[in-house]
C-alpha cells in the first residue's frame, strides 16, 4: 500500500469521524423538544419530499430560485461522483466508475462534466447577486456565504484541473465525452511535459479531496446545514394547513407556553436547523416590510442559536445561560419581547418558506409563556383581557346588548331541530357600528334566499380568536368549552358567520374540544346561493372598478379564494381588480393575531401600506369580507385622505344592494 493511500486513509477517517461527531452534537439537541407526531401517512410525506425538496417547487417560484435549483441538482448529481472519488482514493484498483461498461461510463462522464460547469456558473451567479443585487433583509456577501460559495467553486476548478490533466496525459478513456475538461486540457495543458502533468493531476486530486472534506465538516457549523435538514423537513411538513395551535392542559404544576428552548416541539427545533436564511419570510412579513423589529428569519435564527448555546446544559439538566425571551437587550439567541408582539399571524411566512418552517406558531408559544407564566404583555391588553373574561367581548359591553343591531330587522332565535343554520354574528358584527351594516346586509340575503337561520342572542359569546393568538390560552380554553357546550345543548350543526376569524376558530380550534361543526363563511354561502338560483340579483350593477382584498384567515388559513371573486363577477358582470399582492401572497390588513387591539407605534402602519396598494389600482370600491379588514381599510383611507373618494364594502353589502 502506497504512502499516499495511507495518508489519505488517515485524513478521510479523521474527517468522517469529526463530521459524524459534529452531526451527533447538533442533532441530539433536537431530542430535547417535546413530542410531535410527524411520522404518520408516510406515502404523502414521501410525495411532499419529492415535490418540494427534490422538485424545489417553492424555490423556483421566484426567478432566482432557478439558480438554486440548478446548484441543488448539480450537488445531487456530483454526490455520486464525489462518493466514487473518496472510495476510489482508498480502493482505486477495485472501485472506479471507469470499470463500468463503456456506454454507461461515457454517459456519466459527460453528465458530471456538464454538471460541474453548471455548478460553477451557478456559484458565479450567486456571487454576483450577493455583491450587486443583495436582498435587503439578508445583506450582501458575508463570511458564511463567501466560504461556501468559495469552497464549491474550488471543488469545480479542481475537478476540471484533475480531469483535464488526465485527458492531456491520455489516461482518461472518456476524454471524447468530457467537453469542458477537454477544452481546459487543450487550452491550458497542451505541450505540458508528462512529468509535470502527473504533478498537476496529483495537486488537483489532493485539492479536490481536502476541499471536499473541509466542505463536509463546515456544514454542521453553518446555515448550510439545511443541505442535510431541508429534505427531512419537507418530509415532516404539516399535512394540513397550519391554522390552529395545540391545546394546553391546565393542571397544577404544569408550565405553559415556551420560555425555554426545550419547551418547543422537536419539529420546532428541527425547523431552526432547516432555515436556509433565504429571506423570503422577511420579504413577505408585513411587520418587517413596515419597519417593525420583527423579522421571522431572525426569530428562527435566534431559536437555533439559543439551542446550540444552551443545548448541552439542558441535556445535563442544568440551567440555561442564555434566555430565550430577551430582557430588552439585543442579544443573538434571545427573541426580544417587542418582536413577539408585532406578529399579525397572517401566515405569509409559512406560505413562502421553501422548507415549510412554522414561524408564527413559535411566536404564539412564546406569547403564551409571557401571558400565562409571567403576566407580561402590552398595557392595552389589560383592559382587553378583562373585558373578555368578564363580559365575553372585546369592548366589555353587556351581553344583553348583543341583539341591539336587530331592532331594524326581524330576528329569529335558533331552535334545535327546527332551525338549519346558526348565524354566529360575532362581536364586531354585534357591537361595532360600522360592521352592524354588514350584519344587516347578511340577514337580508339569508331571508331573501329562504334560508332557515337563527341566532343565540345574549347566549352568544366571543369565539376567542384574539385571546388564543395573543397567548391567553387559559381564558380562551374556558370560553371555548362554554361555547362548545352551548352548541351541543342547542343542537347546532351548521354555522354561518361573516368573520374569517370566527370561521377559523369554530371550524379548526373548536375541533380540539369535540365540536364537529359545518362552518361556512358568508362568501361561500352567498356564492352557492347565486349558483343554485336561490338569490335573484340585478345583473351588472355598476360599482365601477372593484378591487378585492383577501383576508388572511379566510384565504391562507382556510383556502377560500374563488368564492368572493365569483360573487363580485356575478353582481358586477366583470372580474374584480387585483392588487399586486393577492390570493396566497395577499398582504395583511394588520388586524390579525390580536393586533386589532394593540396600538401600532413602530414603523409605518400596516393598514396604510395595504390601502396605498389598493389606491394604486384606481378603484372606487374596496371589497372586503372580514370585520377587521373593514375597520383597518376605512382607517387607512382616512389616513391617506381618500375617505369619500373610495368606499369600503363588505361582500354582503354589495350583494344586498343588488337584490331584486
């Protein structure tokens, strides 16, 4: 055995050993997380891994994602070549692709040669983008990205140098099938003496080997760890929309929420290792976009940093040295309290993430800890929480006044076995003067269509959406249990509501409490009534240009996009106008996640940003389908001085105005 082989065997063994040890140190920390069953329905999960990890479906949704797609597949293709390279370094007489039949080896040589060129070009494109067209949220060329791109570039150069030398030497049997290496040989190595060629081949071989092993061992200590974790994270993605949170068990001695990193689930910790730091969540987040301190990417990065810093101590059951939730000082690995309260839970971060990291559920976990364990939350929420606990509505109005809106119409009480639909009015629909108009419009529509409907009156209570998203799970839990009990006693099976937040809570959150309700948002019901001919409309009602705003909780949370658009087209005779950001990528109005009840003191107001986008369409009417959106848009129009020039109408108001 030659001394070169012995030396390489020692280097390879040390490198592989260190790599495995590094991976063990990193990934064993994931086991600190709480249980989360992500191992069911293996078939669907394998399909997700193929589509989103190997197929890069979300990556290529952005133009530059094509470059990543190319680099990713070059990496997979060259993985075969690199494994053969390492094993061949030890057993060159037994392991070599050149031992394959000529056709197979020639094909592989051609593929590896072109893949190496494509990878080198992709690396150059990434360098240029980082330097000249940097994403504002992730910055330009930093040490980590420069190191990885530099290592990949050197690997490709070493590949071409090594094979070009073999072609010039006449020892490469697939020379005719390696156009790039052949060109390098002809352009740079023609006329080089045989002895010098042997030295060059040896130099590039060792360069390739060392850089490859350095690259391998650098991965566990960089953000490029996602090369190892992105595929399994796509496999473990939620198989349903992430539109609810786990229920807490309120027993003496329990800890609520997440105030220490090991209180996240293992999937939450694995998410932190899977972040590619591509900045897509930052680019999409309404809080980040409007200058708030929240950046979803940095929240996930802080969780990762906290886990790495505290993990070994927590494994030994000793105290953490770095707090998960910061105390006002900016510190990597700690999430500042003000960051936690800026999230609107719009879900756009999840929608755009290529590897399905679940950002805002982690934020709600930390809100729960602050509210339930430390009683720390913005001052405005003191009154809100008191009103919800004592009067079961955000305004603290007496429950007896829930039906005041009904003095202008005929109200029916829900009767078990007789009434088909419960009209769940919601707090905004019952107490807010502006949104009462939507309530009345919807009752006109229901009556005109001959729908059997009724209300609970003073027995109706807030669904508790904002409570849960703000982290007050204890009060939400009591409220949900009481509401589910009333629904069961009254025999409620089908529910209509005008509020997407109520839809999501009654349909998804309450399932955790045993409620199996058929919940319809009024846009879905109205669309069905029009299609089945149960509503007669004055066709082609002239409303001018109507721009439609997608509610986050109706669209991204529950997948309702077509129904409201079809209704607008039915009433006006023309499709609605779309804002730049619409459907799955719609921009939040700023009222979700309990932000409706908090002042927006930092940065530009989210609702004003969205209103400006609507005004760019030069539409005379903004159509919404959510009480929060109605309020936020009307306030935004006042801010922009467009009140009276542009009106905000709920879809129910548009349809009610078109009834024959």
